[in-house]
C-alpha cells in the first residue's frame, strides 16, 4: 500500500478537523499496513477503488503533498485530499470565484460572460462549481477566450453532475484548467454535499463575485463563506423586481461591493493582493527611471487626497504631476482635455480599456484622480 492510499484511508477515519489532519500527517507513514484501521471492509473497498480507478487521468493530491493548495489549509476542515483532473498549476495564482443561480436569466448569463471575458484578459483564473447556469457560463467563457478555469465538484470525480457537463469537464481538464473534488470515487451528488463543496470554492479564490442569485440560492452560502475568510466580496446588481436578483441586491445592501464590470474587480483585487504581499514600490525604480505601469504592478501606498476645488473660469491648466508613468501621464492629459468616462479616457489616451481601467483605480489610490457621479476628475493640489 503506497503512502497516498494509506493517507486517504486513514484520513477518512479522522474528524476532518485541521488539527486532526496535522497530527495524522506526522505519524501516518509509520502505521503498519496490517493496522486494523486499514483492513476494515470500508477501508478495503476504498483501497480497491484507488488501485483500480473507474476513470482515467485522475491524480491524487493529498493534504501532505507539496502541491496541495496552501489556500485550503486555512479552512477549519480542509479537504484531506483532492481528486484532480487537469493541471495542479491551475490551483495556484490569482483567482476569482464566479458563482450564481443554476436557473440564470439571459441577463445573468450575459453578465457572467462579460465579467469572465474581462477576467481572462486580466490573467485571472475563474473558479466555479461546474453546475448549470452561471457556473457553466463562466467555464465556457474562459475556455472560449483561452483562460484557465477550475470546476469544484460536489460528487466523485467519476460522476459528472450535471450529466450534460461531462464534455465541459473534459475540456476544462484538457485546457490547462482543473476539475477537482474531495469526494471519493462513486460519490453521488446529494444536496448535503454542495454546501461543503462551496467552502473549497471560497477558499481557493482570492475574491468572490456573485453575478445573479435569488435569496435562497446556494451561491449566497459561498458568498458568506468568502466573507468569513475575509475574501473581497462583489455582487452584480439586478432588477429590483426580479426574484433572481434579490440575493445579489441583498448582498450589496449588507456590505458586498457593487461590481460594474470584470476589469473593476480585477484591478481592485490586484491592488489588494499587492498590498497583502508587502510589495509597494515607489513611482521611481531603483535605477532612477520611471516605474512601468502594469495591471500586475502594485503601487506605493497612496497619499491622502485633498479636497478638489473647481478651477475658476478661464484659469490656466496646471502641468501634470511629476514622476508619472507614460500611461498615467496620458490619462491625466485626457482628463485635462475633458474626457471623464473610462472608455472616453482610454480612447483619448490611446489605451485599451484592459490597461486603462486598472490604471485608473490605482491612480485613485495614489490620490491623483477622484471618481464622481459624472466621471473621473483630476485632484488639484
């Protein structure tokens, strides 16, 4: 019996709590193969399925393995193992959970696709539950635009649920993404398993976006789990008369950030992650030159912005602040020339929206510009 199989059998006998798994990790290799815990009927049945898996291409990633995602170890009850199809690399890097209703409306599906296209452009991995509706739309959009996506199942790796998504799961695994589950082979998708599955989605992702959900949607469980884990929580507003939007509107009312587009979410997430990592470079690099602006480049801690006052009629325009990157200087000039909306600023600055949107957010944090009801304005010192 190899160590992975021994771990899975023994872990199935534990409470599943983190402290129990940590304790087991220190001793399981020293437990003899003839230990009574390894020879019960249930243990032998599990061992048989591990030695003769009912589906090909499934890898075992155990809690003790180096490639086990560190993000999952913060859970009070982390999964003891992951049955994985695809690439373990898809479980690393910056990611966002996209969740929502199984019975999504045309609006919900369109919004999901729009957001995921932005996430693909921003280089984020999208994590979802592989269900109908929003989950499927998110995964299909990422595949269409060449992005990475992860589906977390509420069943065994050999049980595709819903059945019509079997081909979708194959494509995810073949595209550099991953299809994962903590449940053993043959586990059927009973309702009680999905809330537990949702904790993996919330923990794996660096942020959570709910694109459409009713008040009874399971997506709100994922949202609450993400909030408990201190993951940034975003929700897309919907029609106040639509039952399918009652959940997302409630999330916004109770503290979730209103999400207008995927680039906004991506930009804010990148800034938050850069601050968490302690990477706060100054506007100039070590060689004295201007720092390069990038969606992935964290900026200096922002100075406190002063109150903006409107210039007197006919007053001369002030020169832009010194030490700006090329993109920032172009954006400042575009705003000075009268552009205010993100698309107008991007066009006037000769930039595409993918690079302009995160730069705008970062410039707000530096106190260079402010966003008002009628668009962006420069902060006057």
